[in-house]
């Protein structure tokens, strides 16, 4: 135990002797978290997911106004910023990437809806964005689907409205209006028992108050914060090469002190440093993106466990290389693809399904996804425990391989 404590103290003093590197590791979550908070609105989680939608109204009828107004009703108003533009300026702004999508309403929309004839709604999306244009497209599909069922229910009455007026009359007569109203009333009566009351009732449970805006930063922050721990793991994994160059490993290998205890000191030192970096990042999340303070201890513990699993992997890769430079290159070759598919560069919600599925099976991807739940949502202790067990077993297996390779590595 004395040798273990001495090893930890030595490594901590070694790291504290290089404050610039330590400040860089701790500063990564500070810089990234500040940028995320500012980019998404800052100030206690005011950032929201909002799509900029340009609308070109070539119809200029009530039908077109109802279509545009649908994007500004209820909760949709919090998700869309609708602006009416002309076609030329809209195309220029889309070319410049100033909007998520542009909707062109054709001149014959009202006539087509009333007469149940084809009409083409042209939707131009921004290829530089993935999530927001998809939301616009889905909402538009729902509106088109709703129009289809409206025609199924009241198609005959709508067509009666489009019939030509008798010659010399500018407004439909009282009899015609009464006939249309009667037909609509009969159609509504026929829906009794199906829609009034509805056959199917949908009950929903809101996890947070309806007035609370979704914090988009919570999708990005966990991945970027864990990226800093991966950088810490990358730097600490080179310690074994430094110990070998200084002759420390050879002296430990021929001393009565077990080499496994020396390796355990490295892991414990890494745990202390990663817990410190995680604490800084989580405190920043509490301030900038309104994460509950009560979630901080579990988030720090979980991040530290995930970071240690990455350290064990990187140490094994270092020991498999034939030189320190080769070890650093091998770690980088493995690290950056893991960062890409593991949700550190962009959240899994923005990835293709197959990539998100693969990323969820990586150590960093598993850690990031559970960290999101711990930071912002209702996590499940059972699922979190299974994930923790998977990371712990994997880390233990990797440490065993590192210890097995270290015995030869120390005396080479």
C-alpha cells in the first residue's frame, strides 16, 4: 500500500511540475463548454432548436396563408422562424446557407386543394444542415397528409365551392350557401361515434414543463466534454515510455515491489486527474446550460470511469508499438475515428442510423450516451449499472493485457 501511495504521489508531482500541460487538459472543457454555451444562447439554457424557413408565396390566397401559419402554431412556433421572401432573394439566401429550408407555394395551390387536383410544393433544403431541414420536411408531410384526409371527408363540399357562379352573379346565392352548409353538417354528423368522441385516445406524459425550451447544447456538451478526457488519456498513456526512458521501469521490475502495483498507481493518478477535469466541465455545464447540481457527482464518476477505460486501451496500444513515436501515431489512428463515431465531434442524433449504432458499441460512445442521460434526462439505474459493468470488465481485461506486456516492456 505504501508503494502504491508513493507511486500516485510521484506521478501527481510529476504532472504538477508541468502546469502548462495540466492547464491545457483542464482548459479544453472550459473552452469548448463556453463556446457551446455562447453558440446556443448561454445564460442558463436558453438555446433552442430553431429552423429558419423561407416561404415563397406564389398563390397569395387563404390556403397559402393557412399553410404558412401552420408553422407558427403552438409548439411549432418555438421550432420555426418563418420569413416570407420572393423567389430570387430566397434562392440567393439558400445558396449562401442562410436558412434551413425554402418552401415554394405554387400559384394554383388553393384551386388544387378545393378541386382535389395535383399541386407541387417545392422544398429546397440546406445540405450543410441535417436535423433542421428534416424537421421541416416531416412537418410538411404531416400537413399534406392532413389535407388528403380533409379532401376525403369534405371533398364534395369543397368542389361545390369551386363551381362557377350563374352568369351575372358575383356572389353565391343564399340557397347555394345553405346547401353547402347542410352538406357539411351532414358530413360532420356522419363522423359521430368516430371522431366525436374519437375512437382512439392518446395520452401523453410531459417529462418537463411545456414552457421549458429544449436545450440543444445538452446534445453536444457531453461528447465534447468527454473528448477532453480522451485527450487526457492520450497524454497519460505516454508515461510508460517516459518511465522506460528514465530507467524507472527497469528498476521497478527488478525490485521487490510488484509491477502490478506500479501500474495501479498510474491508473489511480489518471483517475484523480480525470475526475478533476470532469468536475471542471460539469461545473461549467451547471452554469452555462442549466444542468442540475444534484446530477454532478454521478456525472463526474461516470465520466471518470469512461476516461479510465480509454486510458487502458491507449496504454495497451502504446506498449504494442516499437517506439514512442510509433505508439503516439498508433493511438492517434485509433482515437480520431473513435471520436468521430462516438459522438464527440457531433451528436449521435445527427448521425446516420448505422453509424450511431456502431458508435454506441464503442467505449466512448457508450460513455457519452449514458452521460447525456445522467446530465439531463431520466436515466435508468439498471441500464447505467450494466453499462458501468461493461466498461469496468473491459478496462480490467485491458489492464491485464497491459500488465502482461509491461513485464517484457520494462526490461527491453
